[in-house]
């Protein structure tokens, strides 16, 4: 008798609701067949049979709330009635055995970081039949924030993939199996795997098929039939991403032809269709959420960069020689921002329901443009860093962003964001908030402009500053004062040294 238990649901998820049992007590099941679906506040999780047999008992009923490790049901030994036994016997494992054989080792989805409970299979680096070394990357998973590499859990040969590219996965779920210790001469295993792949990734036809709770919920909210949603998941099932894509089709198109209009439009001879990466989808979703959720306003000011530029020119060589990094503008801006945040704490706070959470630390996100999209790595404890320390941390994070090696931890927990459109030539912009933060500072290009100083017209290097803020928590007076404090600190850098 084997216990069916609630698997790990992600670092920040501790309980789930039993959504739907796919099998009834007494039903025969095959190994890896989905038994029950669990709903969390973020994703739907499928619990599969760990071996072939019979579902002898259901302990947790549909609608029950269960914690990680709780007993869901019991699986009895095989009674010979498992229908999928003949299909489960193709030859990948026997083909690998002549080269050394070995036990089957599961490959699990690694932790995706706090508050990230779902990812999407992006690319298979290795195929069935390929020899792998322990810790060698065999697949990539795209999350809301970064791409994660999945390492091999043992030396051996990829025996089977349990998921297809585009499938949603959760931390701790099994996505592949490795025949441990098997050699690399496994060419006969590849055809069997190739035959299996189309069945996993084939588009679903409308009809009678299991529907995930998340898909049912999205369909109900949008008023659509879940059977009409084209599926890209295992066995042709519609995933949460499929449902979101389906219901987000513009209303006119959806109303005109309820089913056919859901298909992608034909492209012209000089067009090409490229699937959005998960990162790009997440950027689009989060930016739209920021507009829909926050009462976002932007206030502007300009700053005379004469003194900062003079300091850079005077000390840039000595600074580089001593600290090993170039003296840029971001160190000055970050210190000016921290000083202003201390005076106007609402800009460093966030709304949580009907409460305001004030943060007495200063983790500043720096928006960095990459080929895959905009990412915002975070420099921690900026109030405790020197200008050199800030420049060094920014350089390290920017390099990791360009190399695609940023981790979830690098981008979590920011309290305020700075974005520099000036590096691309922007003169003026209205930056968008990075939820749940309440403020973002936009820098722009430095331009020589005439300004009046003590009754005389002078040509000075001027930069426009823009502060976008959440008016639900930050009043107009506070926003303007914050931006004035940043301006004052940059026009008189000694203020940063004296903390005045």
C-alpha cells in the first residue's frame, strides 16, 4: 500500500484545496497517471501515481484544504487491470541497459525562489537517449522573472521526458528520468522517444478531456467554454497559460467567430510570428497590472549636473585606480534617492490590503535592458554602501543581466526603482511603477541648455527627472518634496557626504 501525499507546492505556498479527483476509489491507474488536482492561490498542481496499481482509498475529498505532506489517498498494488501497461513498455530502458544499465533516477524541478510557484518548460538541452553527467544542464525553465537551468540528478542517460516544451511545472515535480550509470551508446532509444513526443505535445481537440481547476476558474470568470481552449499541455490538456491567452483575445474577434477566431491570424509574406518568452509575457502583465492597480501619477523636475560632472572629471582616474570600477552617475543618484527616502518614507512603502508597510531598509532596483527584455536587479542596503560599493554592485548585476545569469534572489525585494532612459537618448518620459513599490525615478539624457543663474543666462548640463508614484499612498506634496530633495543633493553633492 502506497500513500498519496500532497507534494511541495513552492516556498511560499503551504496549503492547497483538493480540486478534482480524476480517478475514483477502485479504479486501476498507471504509473505517472494524474490522480487528483490541487488548487493553490497561484497554480494548479497535478498529483500523479508513483506506481501502477489501484486507487484503494480516497482520504481527502474535493473541496478539502490540505497541507504539504498530508495524506490524500492510498494506492494499492497492481491487480493486472492497468490498461496502459502495454504502452508503457517501449524500449528506452532496455536499450540503455547494454551500456551499463542502472537505476532510474527522477529529475525534479528546482526551487524557483520565494513567491515563484510556477514555471514553463522552455527548452530541452538534452534529448531522450543522450548521455549526461551529474549537474549538467538538461533543460531550461522560464519563470516570471528569470530562466532557470535544470541540472541532471545523476550520471547516465535520459530515459524519458515526462513533460513537453511549453508545459507548466512546479517546484519539486518530476519532469524526466535518467537511467543512472548507463553509457552514451543508446541510439536505439531515440526512436521510441521520438514517437512519444508528438503525443505529449500534440494540440488538443475540443472534446471530453480533464480540465485543470485553474482553467475552469479562468473560463468561468470569462464566460467561455473550457472545451474550446486549445491545449498545449500533457495529453493535450489546456494549461493556465492557454486559458489566459484564449480569454485575452480582443472582444470583437472573439464575438465574431466564437471558436475559429481564437486561432492565430494568418501572417503575410513579410511577417513572422515569434512566441513571446515567459519573461516578456510577465513584463507585459505586470506593467498592465501596475496601471490597473495603482493610482499612478508623475511629477517632474530638472537638475543641474554641473557639480556631479565636475566631481567625476576630477576624481574618475583616482576612483578607478583605488576601487577598480568606473565612477558613474548611478552612485550619486542612488545616494540622493536614499537620502530622500529617509525623509519621505511613504515613497519607500507599499500597500498591503488596508495597511501600509513602511520599510526601514533601502533595496534599490536598477532597471537594466537586455536582449530578452527589461529586468530589475536589486542592490541591497544602499544606505550602508559607499558610492564605490553601489557602482561595483551595479556593474556585477548588469553583467549578470547581459549574460542571462541573474537569479530570482537578485531581483526580489526591491523597495524603490531607478531607471535611466537617458542611456538610450530619452529626453523625457513617465516611468511605470514596479509593483508593489510606490515610487520609481526616471533619469534622462543630459543636455546643454540655457538657464538663468543669479540674473544671468548660463549654459548648463541639465537633466529632466521624473518621479512616478502611487497616489494612494504618496501625496502630491510628498512626491514633489522627494524630487526636490534628490535635485538638491545632486546639485550640491557635499550634502550627501554630510548627510544634510
